[in-house]
C-alpha cells in the first residue's frame, strides 16, 4: 500500500476518558494496542496486535467518519427506526422484528464461538469508546452498543431478503385493514436499475500474467466507508465496509480479492397455511395433524411530534415455515428466508482472511450468503464467479414462484444445495 503525504498518526491510548471508572481501565488497555493512520484522503489504516484490536479500532474510525450512518444501520436492523423517525416507520420495524428477536440474538451471542464473541465485544467497545470520547455526539436511538447487536446486521449486502415482504400487506394483516398494495409494490413506479459490476480477468489475458479483479459497486458515494484493517494475527484486508459492520465487504488482502454484486437468486418462499380454531387459539394443518400456531408479542416504540415516545403492541404469528406476513384467498401466508446470523457473521469475517480459492470456498461451506454473487481472483491466478451459497433444495413438482401448500410436508425445504451443485464458474 502506498500512502502519500503527511500522515496523521495517533495512539488511541491518548484518547481514553471513559464514562465509568470500571470501563476506563479496560478501554485504556485495549486502546494502547491500536494505531490508526489516516492518509491524505482521510482513509483510516487500522492496526492492532490482535484481530479484536483491529475490530475495536475500525469501529472507532467508522464512528469518527460518520457515526449517524453507523447507528442508523443498526437502528434499522434492530427494528427501532420508528423511535427516530416516528409512526410512519412502525410497519418497517414490525417486519424487521418478525425475524430479528433481541432475546434470540442474545442467546445466539452466548453460544457463538469464543473467537467470534471476542470480535463482537471489541466492536461494541469501539463504538462505546467513541461515544465516551465525544459527549457532544447525541445518538438518535442507541446510546450504548451491546455485542449481540452485531448479529442483527451480519451478511453485509445492501438490502435483505426481508424487504420482499410488502409493508402494505403486513399492515393489512396485523392492523385488520384493506389498504391494498402501493403502486411502488406493484412495480408501477420506475426506479433506476440497481446492482454492481465485478470483473475478474485471468492471467492469460493480462499483460503481466497476473489475475486482475475490478470492483465497481453501484452505491452512492458515501454508502460505505473505505479502510484497511490489519493485525499481528495475520489479518490484512483493505476495501469497502458497510457502515457499522466489522468486516471488509468488498476488497482484497495480500493474496485474494473479492467483489459482491446483488443477486436475483430465488431464496425466499411463501407457504399458504390452513388455519383452524382450537379452543381460544389457533392451529395450522400440517400433514395429518394440526400444530399449535406460534405467537410472540412485539412492541414497537415510536417517536411523537413532541419528541416523546409512544408504543404499539402486536401479537405476531408463525409456523415452522416462518412468520405470518399476510392473508390471501382464505389462507395465512408464512414467509421463509435465510435467518442464520451467527453463520453469516462468521462467513463475512472469515473470508477476509482466506488466502486462495480453496480456503475461500471452505469458508463458503457455512452457506450463510443468500443475496450476493461473488467475483473472485487470487495471486495464484485463479478467478471465479460464485453463486450465493444459501440455496434450499425444493421439490420441483411445485411452483415456488407462488405460495405453496403449507399443509403438505413435501413442500418443505430440504437441505441446502451443495456448493458443487450451484452454477459457479471457476477458471473459465
């Protein structure tokens, strides 16, 4: 890496002033191991003795660059947008909370591998350290970051599969209204095509006989931050980071480069559930039985025009296929999608430390990438297109472009497709 001009170098140990004495000693010890160098363009180059140190420092550096974007990405991911934006965001938050349950994420954190917990701890500490050092920064919602929160936004893509749930239909179902789909949801409003470009060129087609990777993300200029994170434990990745995440989403290390583009692969399905009354509750028909319908209370807080907070509570419903998101033709429709936050965070981080295609594919065996195509190149001269790895096996007797019969067990997803079954292209 070439760094031009005068470098602004500082030890984060000089910035320690924690809100609580019990935190100050711990943060001071962690900060002493971290260095941030900013080049002429303001790009942060973060180095620590351990990977966790690098995560601590890069979280701090991202907060320096744009804390609002960092915070709001997690406000959205946790289903708390209405606390900042008001009542109009209630249905967006409810949709998020159908899949993101803070109690479940806390349990997921508790059973995560120790190395991953260490990184999540460092991430939260870096953001909290920033807030302690910048008392004039006023968070809109999240005043203290908890390590488990990193699991709410772990895959890295721009949007998520969750956005395929239409808010108007969700409101129809849970508010007993008949709004109908909006023109936007019907596809009647033109939007600029979205996506990204990645180009891998094999050594046989380059002047110097080395593979090349061109990374062209189609996002607004400030959609992601740019930085380098490295450690004495072998981490050394440079590239684009979605605000608030602690891994390089698109970029390179000394041996490999990776580029993600938006995928249109069909990895979500709807199941038409046959609901019956059972006593004071409901059950859904599944095979020869009627299983109890799952319910979970959800409370959404929202900001009033006077700045105070109010709340609305809902009883959400779900089957083993997923949460109920709408009703159609006398059926309740459940929605199935990838929901593997621990595996997604592992895959997103570990691929930045891979050193060739084989090790990159080993990480991909976690199968927790549902929305990204990957373009790859390495210093061995290998290039590849990789399909999203989360692709459920389905019974091809059924048309999954429409809701399938949830009462028929043969419509259930099978195991995930093996990586070798997917339309990958390696060294063409």
